[in-house]
C-alpha cells in the first residue's frame, strides 16, 4: 500500500484506494524494479486524477513525479488542482512540481528528470513517462517492465 504522509481524508482514500483493495492481487508486485513515472501536464483535467489513482492502486511501489508545465492561473481547473494537492499531501510516492515557465512537453520531462537527479536518494531502475490523459489498468506497468 502506498505510504501516507499523514492521516487520510476518508473521501480521498475512497476515491484512490477502494475498500476492496488487496495488494497481493496486483500484478505489479511480482517485479522488484524501482520505477518512477514522470507525467508532464498542462491544464490538467479529471483524467489525470483517475490515472494517478490507478497508478497508486495498480503499482503501489511506483514513485510519481507530476510536472505542471506552468499552467496559468486564468485557465486552471481549481477542482483538479485541489485534488492534486491533496494527493501530493497524502502520498509520499507522489511529487507535484511546477516549471518556472512553459517549456512544452520535452522541457517538462527534463524538469522531472532534473528533479529526480537532485532530490531522490536512490536513482530508479526504470523511468516511465505518461501523457496526462492516458488510461491504465492493472497490466500497464507490468507490460512496460516486461519489455526490458
């Protein structure tokens, strides 16, 4: 189960980790690979919330670096940002950072890589990148790791 930074908000946990969650049923747990997912985003919407919840559910050992590519305040979906900040405050495995200026997808990915280099005590074995509107299931991470 992902490590919490502090006590869970019951509504948030119900969304991210359903009551029927069973860690031993996850395919991902068969791999002993330190994996980080970098997710660049600009003007994130609800599909991103669902993807992060799915990553936390299906790959509880993965670390996630979410990089907001300087979304302007005028276009932010504040409901989505509130969820993202609550997830970031709840799960040690999630880091939510923002680029200082819009740098497009490649720049946001590089910002994520720089963050990993500077702030992670141990370097990951694998770094996976996802677009912010991707849908994943229990086999997604496993399928990526099998290709290595």
